[in-house]
């Protein structure tokens, strides 16, 4: 019995030491004490085993001992098996900053570090712009007119965008811009997401564009000339990066610039001869100035000793001789201005290089550093705004659309997608706002930008699909009345651009995060590059302590032992503890995958993607908890909190489970499953009760619906009709209408009304004649049904309206 007690004491003691990453000395003390006690009072065999273990810990764990024999051997082995980091990869890894994503890699996230990113909200100027100017812009949009009749925004809208300096949101006021915060920029784009062409037109110049590059790297002359002109729309920018042979792998671009001299206006000028072909360039057809990425060569050594000077960025005026610009691509579902740019033997002076000669060869670093912020904002904000509108439209439609004498919002088959849309929209709102807040606090989130771009645009795909299902025939029939179908068909654009989601999920999130966010991997690689054995010793054995710590934390917390303290109350605190548990499991599995697969993990993209999925879901769940903790709660919002967290943490567990199923080393996989999930998966799909609560709330006039629809255009004061405002107005009187529906339908079922009174309007008039309802009620229902019918109605057109070449029309019934 004493032997068993001592064994348990040894195990518990070691787990406690490991959880705290207390180091070799405490572990040595536990093993030595229990080993000696066992030798003296219990089992000799157990004592010998424990003392041998203590000797092993001392030899490997004490720096003075391991430095003489173990560290040099490990360092030699590490240099052979560690992956080689290319210059391109190193640039990407060094770009941006690490914040909460790094905490999730530690396995012991410090929640206070997340809460320290305080939210100061918006300025009065920013709030007024969103409430007023953005409402005006949104009110000028009709999806059908923009997509099918104009293939462009209306001129009045272009004038408004330039006059109000939408293109200068990121440009400081001293250069004539708006100087908005990242949060304000995000909320502007969310409101403008009522139309995808409008959102893209405003979003792209404020993310991937010459504006931000000039701000960070431009010369004073370039800033003073271009930034005021970009801010007020005198200059429309585009940026040429991708091409026929360089898409997601932008570093492989074959476009070239050669340093040379030419005679211009009688003077010899040192400049660059450019040959390039770019595609998929947003705003290119109307751009007045083109940012261009190319590979610069100096074969005649006019600038120095190097011939290959690397990727370089330049700013080229539209009227530069030899540049072909103005043609258009036809993006699926949306006419946002996008097209090719070509150039053959285009000569530009050296002062067109962004940042001047000092920035030659720095183009890839410049792009990666700018992308980390812009990718966090534009497409994630567009996806979040789309979610807000889709939830509003779908909840309203589901409540006024009646089948079988009840609103379809009462049918569970409709409630399921309606609740799912709401939860995904709730997650997106929290994630994009809180990440923008970290940007305002000085962070440049590289890994979160990949998480938000890929995850939120995938949410958008699901949300729009659900919205289409709920609307049915209303959404599949295009025309001026259809506010949903064109945006739905354009969704693949968001999935594809700014790093295709397939590449981002499979290669970037974990591939970049495993090195950039890990507490020790970057230090180990740096030690290898510097050939510094002492630095390697510190990093490697710190890394080893982290692995043992995560194994102990994941196992004990998985058993429900030693739950970490969190600063959150109630259910949010429980979810924070579960995030910490899964963070420890994720950290352990990440290290195990890297150790067992080495550099081949790069090629095992499905495994890398699953690890990225775990990180993504933990990050999103953390953002939801922070938003909940800091925000004002409304009735039924707790249902959304539970649904969102359970859904995200369930996805994280499933990703780990699939990782264990597919790791090549089966013994390692079984061990990891035991340590990381000793009680199996803890989260199931959200309960049906949550689904019903959420669906009821978002399809009625409630505080929860209002909260989800914040920062949308929901007033009826624009140049175009606003279906969201009309749905909101109908929901405001829904209870009165439901009472009258029940009255007339019950009377009709009893035979108290004529059987041929089948339309709602006919039933109302018949009920008025019978004295079952008052004249006031009848007038209310007449006006309401007219509005309902208008919202349910779809468009029809002349037979040959969609035929471009009328000579090819087939007149099937010509007679």
C-alpha cells in the first residue's frame, strides 16, 4: 500500500512541477525524495527506478551537466533535421507582430494580456461618418442596377466617395485624409457591405494599395504629392501584384525591370525598363496611378555590384508610354472594376520606386508588412457586414413569409439555418472588431490576418447559402427587387483573393504560426543560423519544458483537475477554461507534429490545416469571450454566446480528433489522444433549444436583432428603397398582425368566411363584413399586406431582355 502511495505522490508531484514548468531541480527533488522513501520504507524496485529517473533528469535537465555532453549532440542533430528557412519565408515570418495568437501557442494563455487591449471605442467624428455619410452611400445602391445595368457605381455615388474622402480613411489628416482608426475603417466597410461592389471599391485602396505603402515607405516628395490626391479621389490607385503565373505564390512573379539609361527630352536619365503582365487588378480599368511589383535586375552594374536586386515596388502614372490599361475582367457575380495591366519596354525614372533607391529589393517585405493589417480588415469586414444584412433580411423575410398559415420562422427547418447565420455573424463581429482594436493598440497581426480572412469569408459562404435557402424563390430570381442573389454569386471572389483560402488554411495559418508564434522555435532557428550552442541550449530546453508542461496541463485539465483561473464570470469563465485546456493540447500536438514529421510537415498540408483549424477556432472563441465580457448584454444574447462557443470549441476538438486519426506515427497519435483528450470530445453541436431561442429573437423586433444589425443601413431615407428598413417596420407591428391572422384564419377554417376567400386580403375583407375585426384593423392589414406582397414579389422581364445579340433570339412561338 505504501508503495502505491509513494508512486502516486511521485506522479502527482511530477505533474505539478510540469504544469508550472518549474524546471529540473524541483522534478529532481520530487524523484529523489520519493525514491529514497521507497528504498527505506517500501519497494526497493520502485526506489531504484525513481532514483534512476532522478539521475536522468539531473543529467539532462541541469545546464552545467547537459552542456558538456547532451547539448552539443542535440545541436548537431538539430542542424541536420531542422527545416531550411528561405529568405522569402524569413521575410514573411519577421513581418507583423505576435499577440494573443502567441498566447494560444503557450498552452497557458494569459487572459489579462488580452484584456489589456482596451477598447476606447470610436471618436465622435468616426461615429458621425458611419451614421451619416455611409448611410448616404448605402442608400444610392441597388444591386441589379450596379451589376446588370451599369456594371459600375452611379456617378453620384462616385462623386460622394471622392468628396467625403472614403479613399483616404487610412491617410492622416495632415495629408488631407480621414485618419480613421482600424475599428472605424472596419465598421465603414461593414455598413457599405450592403453592396459588394461598393465595399470592394472603398476597401481595396485602403488596404492593399499605394496609400499604405507610401505612408510607411514613401519619400517625403512622394507622400506630399500623392497622399492628398489619393485622399480626395483626384488619383485612383491600383496595385499590380498577381499575374498569369503568379497568384498565391506572389514571389514567383516573372515581371522584370532592368536598370538602364535613356535619353528623355534631350537628357540622359537613369531609370528602369519594365516588362510586365498583370491580371485580376482591382480598380485597374480606371486607375490613374499604378503600384507595380517586379523583379529588378542591374546587368550593367549601374547601381552597384549586385545584378539581381530583388522584388521592388514602383508607382507609375497611367499615361506612361507603353503601358496598356483600361480593359476589364468580369468577376463572377459582381462588376467591381477589375482588369489586366500590361507593359512592354516601359521606361520609368528611378524616382518612381516607392521609397526611392533605398527601398530597392525590399518589395516583398513591404508587401507582407502591409498585407498583415489590410487583410485583417477589408475582406473580414466585408464578410461581417454581409452577415449583418443577410441576418436582417432573412429574419424579416422568414417572419412575414407564411406557409401552412404560420410564419416560416416558426418552422424548425428554417430556424436551424437562421440560428447558424446569427451565430456565425456574432462570431465574425467579435473577431473583426477585437482584432481591429489590437491594430489600434499598435499590433500588426500576421497570423490573425490569415485566420480572419479565411475563416470569415468561409462563414460568409455559409451565411449566404443559408440566406438563399430561407428566401427560396425570392432569392433565385434576379432583378431590382432581389437584394441577395448577386452578392451570393459574388462570394467566390472573397474566397479567392488576398490569398486563396485553400492556401491560407493549408499552408499559412499553422505554417507561419508554428514558427512565428511559438515561444521557442524562432529562437532555436536563430541559434542555428548564428551557430550559438548556448542560445540553442536555452531555447531547446525551454521548449522541452513547454512540451512537458503542456502534456501535464492538457491531461489534468482534460480530467477536470486544476482548472486555471480566468478574469471572466459565469459561463464565459467556463469557456475560457476550456480554451486554455485545448490550448495546452494544441501546443502539445503542434510540437509533436513538428518533431515527428520535421520538414516534411510542409508537405503534409492536411495535417497542417487541422492544426491551423484548432488555432483558428481557439482564436475566434477568445474574441467572442472578450467581446461578451466588455459589451453591454441584451436579452437572449447568452444563447448566442453558448451557441458560438460550443460550435467553435466543438470544431477545435474535431480537428484534433482528425489529427490523431491521420498522424503517421500511430503510437504517438494514441499517446497524444490520451494526453490531450483523456475524456474524449467534450463539445457536441449546440442544442436545439438554443437554435429555437436565437431564431425567434432574430426574426422579431428584439434587442438581440437590433444588436446584430448595428452599423447597417436600416433607415428608409436613401435614393433607393431599403428592404431592411421595410422588414424592420413590419416586425415592429408583428404581434398585432399575428393576432389578426389568427382571428381570420380561425374563422375561415370554421366556415364563418366564404370558402373562396383564399388570399389574406380577401379574408380580411370578409372578416370585416362579418364584424370579426374593426375598420381600423382592416385598414392596418390592407396596408401591411400590400407591403408584404411587395417584399415577396419577384421581377419579370421582356422575353429577349437578357440577349445581347438580338439576332440570335429564338422565337419559339412566333405565330
